């Protein structure tokens, strides 16, 4: 399958696998305040970021790990990135970040729900895992709104981490988001 042609849409969002033209917009949004609840700090240069996103492209092409660029339908404004990691495992991991200027509009929940729906149809997992910093209440609400329950708590160097398990049959977890696949 040509994974780079996948498009996931929802009521307000359009998501496609990350590509090189997305790099400048993504890099500009990765700030210290955005990453305070992430496992990494902002990279010091676009060149450093390029080494990361080039790995994403390899993983997307292999169909094993997906980073999606989130854009607003209609305007195609860059909103952030969503992930489906370790896609072929029984319980793949979901991830999300939304640019700071767009916080508070429920784009994160909509994106995670749409990616989970696509992942459910495409890979048929038993459930999803969703790790989140314990102090990150908005992200915790995303997992909880999708039926997620805490299955693990880990102390870490940056923050304490909660791991949610989101069942595919939970209300809202596997619904939402249309999937369009444009294969040449």
C-alpha cells in the first residue's frame, strides 16, 4: 500500500502523513512551552529536526509508525501533528500535539478520535495506549473522553506519566473520521 497517500478527515480536520513540505511549519511550532509535557525538548535547528522527520518518512513508508500533519479543512492551516506509533502491535500508541495558538478548540480530541478510527479499520488492534503527563489535564481529558482508563503510572525525569488504555469498542474511540485513500 502507498501509505503516503492516506487522508483522514473529520468534521473540521484533514490529516495526511507528514511530508517534507510540512517541516518548516511543524518546526516553528515546537516551543519550550509546547514540549513541557513531551518526552523531548525543542530541537536547536531545522537541520536537527530534519534528521528526526526523515526517520518518520521511513517509518511511514514501511507502514509501521505514522506521524500525521493536522490541517484545518478548507483553509489547510497547520494545526499540529498526530501519531499512531507501533501500528502493527496489538495495542498501538496514540499521540498528539496542537500548536499553542490553537489550544482550546478540541482539535486534539477530534484528531485523536479520527486517527484511532482509521487505525481500528486499518490494523484491527485490540486497543490503543495513550501515554500522557499526569499534570497535562487537557490531554488526559482526550483519553478519558474516548473511554480510556489508566493502566500504568510511571515516574520520569521530566514528569510523572500516566498510561491510558483506550478500547476500540469504547464510545467515540472507533467512530468519527472518514478515511480516503488516494492510491495512484
